[in-house]
């Protein structure tokens, strides 16, 4: 019994210590071995023991969500751990009927399918997708330009399966495991050879980033948005010149909520347009809260009813602006479940006003259905990602396919305090740089703003909880990587194979009878 308790604790310890920001990702390749051994030696309460172990891992890596919402944190930890348990339940059932090799294959397919689901459904929570866990080791994952993070997940699961099989001396899995043994040194060798050998274009774009360092919990209490805008301009003026291509303000940079049809008539935009006239070549990209009205026949599932009888949606937006005013608006598409939107509103609309207020507005927000690329005066395309969106690899690649030469991340990471949360978010942006071979510029309300090059190297990091204005040179690229073109094909393939796994899981006894009778 003591050995089982040790195994229950050992797995979350390895997985938590192997997670960024620590550069000990190699521990992830051992993290599931204790759980597989536990399954091999447990008859009673197996499911509960696995669940407790996975819950401890979730707590060890994402406890910091508590700082923003204790209730939301508890719900997230319990639900995500339950979802992670499903591949182990499937593994045990398939193993009973078809043996270890088939069960390990089913476990890997099920886990990747779960991660793919987390990237695509409305309760999207890919924060702990295993491929993200190698974000602190860019020299080892340059091949993400072919596979994305799900390739990293596949690699980690294969190695765990290999080590476990060797540990229990399972000779029947030798052929399957030999494939893993060949892939591991090949992938590492490719990554090391690729790292450090990418060439940048000679024509860089100068980008100024403003980090205002406003307490997010007090930001929307401000009664004077004009003073806030003047502070942004004051900070920007210390670095902007006539050669600057872009100036960036962070997510929800402005507290004035603007009606999109009349956005250029708002005090915020009038002040900014007058300032931008000093710099005719300059393009501003900033976070903002916007809203627009609809008639009842065109309202969305998230629309609210105005006292006038009209319907309207509120958005967490990014705006593109020059001296002529606002030229384009992108409305955040990947909304944070339970914070910015209640998932599946047709089912849970009665709960939408229980969503957490982390942006000055409670209730579900509206969203864009398609990515939108922002262009500078020199026609440099940028992806105006807003916060949470930067952890969705395939979604980001859609911006790149539509013409984004540089990736921008506008975010407000102050909700969690100076915890691993904002460090995770920073390092996950490095994965988007590698997958798409694009320079990434992060503009945060408070640390960490920085430049991430096409290989995932981080430069010019700002300090936590300090106002700053920083200048970076980003090099636009037109390259389309294999991953950019094909997206999460590993996840899609696993999802299709998962149907076979379900047949084996729930039809195992009938199949066994047909084979052996």
C-alpha cells in the first residue's frame, strides 16, 4: 500500500517539476510511468487513485488561477483532472481484452484526442497539453514547425510507454517500441542541427511596445479615460520616431467602451488620432473594449438586450489605427471559458452572469468567427492575438496563412500576480514562433513584454510590475511551414482513430468472443 501512495505522489511531482518555467522538461518523459505501474499493480479503487494523482498535477502547475478566481480555479482543477482520467480508463479496459501493446496505443490515441478536443471545443483549456511542457527547451523542439505541440505530446507519451514497457520487461512490445527508440535521437538531432541556423531578412520593422503597468483589478474603476490615453501617449513618445512602423498598447488598453459605428468620435480615438498626425508612417495596434448593435433577426447567441429594444454584443477587441482614425477592428475569438464566455450558451445561458469579471464587463462576450490580419502603411501583415488566443497553435497559423508576417500578442497577465501563470503564457508564445517561423512581439499590461525570434529565443524582456516603453526590431517573413499549412493533423488523425478505440473499449468482450470462439 505504501508503494501505491508513493506512485500516486511521484507522478504529479515529476510532471510539475518538469513543467515550465523550469528547464527540466525531460522529467515529462518519466511522468506517466508511475501511473502506468500503479495501474499494473492495482485492483481496487484504481480510478480514484489515478484521479487523485492527476488532480495533484493540475494543482501543482495551475494553482495560481486561484489568485483570479477561487471558485473558477476549483471547478477547472476538478473538471480537467476528470477529463485526463478518461485515457487511463480506456487503457485499462483495452488492456484487459487485447493486451499491453494495443492498450498503450489506445492510451496515446485517447490522450492526443483529449488534447485536440481542448483546442477546439467551447470549454477549451489546452494550458496543460503536454507539448506545451517543452516550451522552456527551444533547442529540442525546432521540429514543431512540422508537427506543432501535439507532436511534442506524441513524443512524450511514446517515451513514457517505452520506459514503462522496459520496466515491466514486456517483450511483446519490442517492435512497437523500437520505432520510438529510432524517432527519439532523430528528432533531437534534427532540432539541434536546425537551432541557430535560420537567417533573418535584412529589412526589419521597428516596433515600440508600451507596458503601462496598471493594476488590472483597479483599472476599470478609472473615471477618466482621457488621462489614461495621455499616459499611453506620454510613454510612447519616449521611443517613437518617424521610422517606427508600429506602436503597441496592451489588451483592453483603453477603459472607454466604444460603439464601433462611432468609434472615431470617441474621446479616446480623437486624442490618439491627433497624436498620430505627428507620425504619418506610424500604425497603432491596441486592445480595447468595443460593442455594436444588431436587429433582432441578426443577433448572436451572446447578444444582450438594450433598454431601447435593440440587441448588442460587447467585445474584447484589438483596433488598428493611424492618423486617419480607426481602420480595422478584430474581435477576440478564443474566449476564456467561464471568464469571457459561458460555454454552449444555448444550454447554459442561465449561468452567463456568473462568468468572472476580469475585464470591466461581466457576462458572455461576442467574438469574430475568422482571423483578421492588420496591415501597416508598408503593408506588413500582423496577427493581433489577444491574450488566451496565443496558446492555440492551429488558430494562430490561420492568421499566418492569411498574410501575417509578424505575430503580435496583446495581453494583460496581471490577474494572477507574479506567479508561474504569466511565465507559462510567455513561454507558450515561443511555440507559436517556432511553429510558424514568425517573430512574435508581446505587449503586456505588466511583464513580460518582449521579442521572440523565429527560433523561440527571447530578447528584451521587461521587468514585472514596472512601467516601460521598449523598442524591438522584428523581421517579417513570408515562409509557410508544414505546420502552418496543415495545422493539427496529428490531433485530427487521433480523433478519427479514437472511434476505433471506443469500439475496442466498449465492444471488447464481443470482439474477443468472435476472435477466440
